[in-house]
C-alpha cells in the first residue's frame, strides 16, 4: 500500500496534490470499520440466540465466538491508531 500522507510535526499532510485519492482511501477505511462493526453485532446476536438454545458448547458457537474475537481485534487496532493520532495533537 502506498501512503498518501506523511507526518509533519504533530499532524499528517497529503503527499502531492491528489486530495481525492486521500478521501477515497479514508472512505475505504471508514467502510471497512462500519462493516466490521455490523458483522460483530450480527455475530453477537447469533451467539445470544445459541446461548438461549443451550448450544454454547457447539462447534458453531465456538466458530462464531472466534469470529467475534477477530472483529474485536480489528476494532481495537483501529481505535488504538485513532487514539494515538489524537493524543499527538
């Protein structure tokens, strides 16, 4: 992945003049985060349904739990990077 920004002091600036490419890249990350959050919510609902059916020890439950943990990890990484940038201001 080619970086479209560079750090200058406490802030990031756009490399070159292609602001549209930066906006498009930002949209990709925002869309990805939105998709991951929706997927996590769907998985949580499915896990709750399986729990209510007393199927918490099934393979399906374990797989969904693993998927939820992956979603949590991605969300945590995005939030960590966002906080890191915010704390540098």
